[in-house]
C-alpha cells in the first residue's frame, strides 16, 4: 500500500449564479425613486389639507368717511374701509365672521354693519339707477351704495375687493365699550369733531372662520375734516398703513 494518500476526487465546478436581468434591477430603482417622491408629496398635501384657507389681506390706501342715517333717526358718521383679500388656497374657502373698528387704543369698538361701495362721480356726470335691493344716496360727488346684509365670503383661489361699512353709533349692538365712550360719538357732528381733535388712527380687526384674524391700520396724523362737515363725505389717505396678525397655521 502506498504511503501517499490517494488523490481526492475533484468536485465539479459550481455554475455561476445567473445575473438578474437589467430591467428587473431598473424596476426596483424606479420603485424606490417613486417612493422617495411620493412621501414628501403626501406630507405636503396632508399639510395643506389641514392648513385650510390662507387669506392675504392687502393694505388700504384710503378710507371713506360719510354721513349716514342712524338706527334711531338723526345722522351718524359711517366709515367705509377697503377690504382687499386674496385666498391663495385652491381648495379651501373662508368667510368673515366679524369685524370692528376703533380710533383709540382703549376706546370703544364699532361693529361691522354691512358692505358698501363708495363711488366718486364727476360733478357733471349723472349716476346710474340704483338696484332695488341696495340703498343709494348722494353726498356731493360721492355716491354710496349699501348692499343688503350678506355673507362676506372668500372662495378658493379668488381675489375680492369690498368695502366694510361701520356706523359710529352709540346704539346697542353697534358700539362695544363704556357707555360714556360710545356716547362721545353720539351723532355725526360729535363724531367728526372727536376724530378731528387727535391724530387719525383707524384700526380695523377682521375675524375669519378658519384663518384667524388680522388688524388693518390706517394712520394720517392730525388733519382737518372740514370737507366732511361741509359736504357730508371725505376720503382720508393713509400716510402709514399696515396689516398685522397671523393666520391660523
């Protein structure tokens, strides 16, 4: 018997594993890429579904002061404040649920009455007919059109221009504050003289159903309101203007 070990039988060569076709590998890569894109997109859509409407309120350039008839007879001062809004959401609308104005930091607040449209006419040009649903009246070259009470809405993806009208009347429901402070604006002449005795600083607070609230500010400093007393109307230019307040999210 030989001292050498017999030669070990050689095992057959193992076949190389078959490589996966390229198109299968590509499909895996594409699936992962689609997942990477889909997750942020889903999160983005979910945020805006929760976010709801996003209302942009633009700064006013002027406000209009004019004489109006009071709820109990007599004349009161009314203020028409421009309300320019853009709803940047394309799927969620919003509505105005309340608004008020004040002229003093801790003074009385006067509540939103209805929308109105002030139109400055050429003194030689006649005004058109008034819609039966509206209330129209002339004050010199100014035509005021008061619309019937309605919801002030902001549909998705729209821009709207309206004027919010406020009556400076001490009547219950129009004025919020101490009785003596409300009575200081008791009629048209008293209200005009009170505004003329100090820097003109209007602050309007608007409240939305879903998108929080904003404060619209118009400041001009001391100014004469003799035109308002003489003609019954006067446009006041806002030398400083600002909109503040954060949306709901």
